[in-house]
């Protein structure tokens, strides 16, 4: 089984699906944002505020680098922050760590999911949230696709359908089918 790595834009449900999948398979769930928060004893919002985005991006790379260096091979679901795949270096490590699944959703779906008041996501803070979503999505799509072994469309599927697709990928029953 090994590791499945869930990537995708903010609001695509990486943590929700990841936690559910791990519970289902009785394996470990890891959320890179949560790990970085714990290590720094600060929320992501506070890390951005106190040290800036570049420092946070370095922490993300450092996290992946340490995970790879540890050489452990236990089964695990890892959900990575929405910006993690932007750096080519991170994409390479993600691919080496396990099977990468891009949880893909249309912009309108993500805008709805992200429409509430939310001060936990510094990348969307301030005015013109919808414009920011459009811009970041356009900037990142190529990176998400480049890292992905599978592209799983989530916006028209219920939780069970997504979990079943992920289980099939994890159990190797989906070899060769890239877009789901
Ligand atoms: C970010 C996404 C966030 C978090 C940070 C930056 C991004 O994670 O890592 O706020 O640049 O897309 P989620 O995708 O889990 O919200």
C-alpha cells in the first residue's frame, strides 16, 4: 500500500478526504500544515504574519526533505498544503514519497467552498478573494498536474465515491488510469 499523497487547491477537501481514507484503512494520517504548526507552535496564519510566505515555503520543503531522509516506509495518507507542489523540488520529493493524487475541482466549486469568513488562509486574505482564487488556480494547475500520478475530480462526487476511488488507487487496482 505505502503512501498516498493528496494535493490540490485550498478547499478541495485534502484533509477531510485524507482523514476519512486513513480512518477507513486504519493507517496513519498526516497533514503537512498541522505538522508545521506543531513544530513551530504557531498557526499557519501566524507563521505568515511573523516570518512571511517565503519562510513558510522553506518550512514546507524542509518538512518533505526530512520525511524523505527518514527512509521510513509505513502506510500513510499525507495531505499537503495547497501551495506545496508549486516548487519543483517539492514535487520531486512528493513523487518519490508515494503515489500523488490531485483532488481537482472547478473554480466555482472552490469559490463556494472558500466563500465564508476565514482567517486561517493567508493566501486568500483581504479583498477580491475570487480573483485571487482564479489567479492562483491558473498559476498552479500545471504544477498540480506535473506532480500527479492520478487526477481525481471531486466536485460532482460524494464522500463515499471519492473514498472508494482513493482506496482503489491505494490498492493498486487503478494502475494506468490516470484521470478519474
Ligand atoms: C496554502 C494552503 C494552505 C496552507 C497555507 C498556504 C496555499 O493549506 O498551506 O495557508 O498556498 O495554497 P490548505 O490547502 O490545506 O488550505
